[in-house]
């Protein structure tokens, strides 16, 4: 089977290469960065430089592809570009009679739009995909554990023995490892009989801030505490990383959560049923922390 992975140089999609190769797939990978070409080649992928805004280019690289692993980057200077990218990839798959399109929505798809374009376009992509006529499977991950490697968390664990994140302490989160999501995507690619299904996935535990700190304490073998990062500080860090305004949506979302105490669901209790259909060995948070120990000490 030949599988096309969009944005394969990114942190969420790169692990999909190995996950698919482990199942015997021939991997074709796209990137819009020349700096990522050698990385992808060294991973054993056939590499295509491509801008997802270039519909013609996507049609070219979709030729002779059996399945697609697709993801829209969450942090875009214009979030609405993500809908254009998705439409182009879906149209290219339709034109080339791709057998299965697996979309990692990079978060839960909300039931209604809330005015945050980065979140709202997921609804538009879902509708466009459903109406395309393609066979598809959607993987909706909760919150990536790898977010805790970012500059809003890891440095504070190192210097202050504190886990920081912009969620209130009492808000539970089902953190999920990127490699686990990649494995679920690979299983989906090899499960065409599940076409039309959409799976919310999360880690196997739903942890408050203090419970997350307890997992860090176990993984690092030293006491760690939790502290909520003010959403405005989180937004400033995102602006510094991705450009002015990139953190505006996330800052507003976490501030509203903090003010209203209406906590969005970031965990699914249905994982046992999901894992019957997509059998993957899940990673506990304390194990994940131990595996990434060098980032926290």
C-alpha cells in the first residue's frame, strides 16, 4: 500500500511515517520546507515539496496513492487557509480515486461553531469531507502530551519543579502521546472497513492539574506541583513562537474557560471500545514523562 502523508515534517505527522512503515506501507511524504527534505528521506519516505495551497501540485502527488494521512496545522497566520488546504487535498484525492482518506483533526470537533476560526474550520472540513464521496476515517485526539514539552511547561519543570499549563487545576484532561495518535492513524489506514467512522481519542486517564503533577513526580522521581499559567502569558509565548496574533485564539479560549469554569471535554471514556477497533498499546503519562525525562531535568 502506498500512503501519502501531508505535512510529514511536522511533529504530529512525522511519527506516522514509522507507524505506517511498521505495517508495511510505502510512504510518500509532503513538506513545504526544503529544510525537512533530508529528514524525511532519512526516515525512508519518498519526499515531495508541496504547498497545500497549490491544488495542481496536490493533484500531481496524489497520483497512484492508495490512502492519505491528512492534518491541518493548528497554528496558521490565517486559520481559514486550513480550510483551503483541506479542500485541495480532498479534491486531489477524489480526482485520483484514493481509496481511503484518514484525517487527524488535531483536536475534538465541536458540535457548533464558537467564533474561533482555528476550531470552527474543523466543522467545515468535516462537512466537505463527508460530501466529497471519499471513503474516510476521522481521528479526533484530545490534547497532545507533547504540548508539555513546550516553553510554557518544560522550563518551569526544570527550574521550579512546577508543571504549568493554561488550564485551571480542577479541569481534567486526557493527555495523549503523539506516537499513540500516529499508531491509531496507521491502524485506521489499514482499516477500510471502518470508513465513515469518526473516533474521539484520548489518553487512558482523565487528569486534573494536581493529578498530572503526581504523574510527573512518579516519572521524574521527585516532587512536582501544578500551577495554572495565566492565559495571557500563554498567548504571548505563542506570539513569540508563531508570529504576532498567533496566540490570540488560544488565549481567549483559555481565559473564557478560566472565567466561566465551563470546562470542555478533553477526554473520552470510550477508549476501550475504540481500541477494540483500532488496537494500539497506549502510553501512560508517567511512562511518557520518563521517556522524555531529559526535557524536564
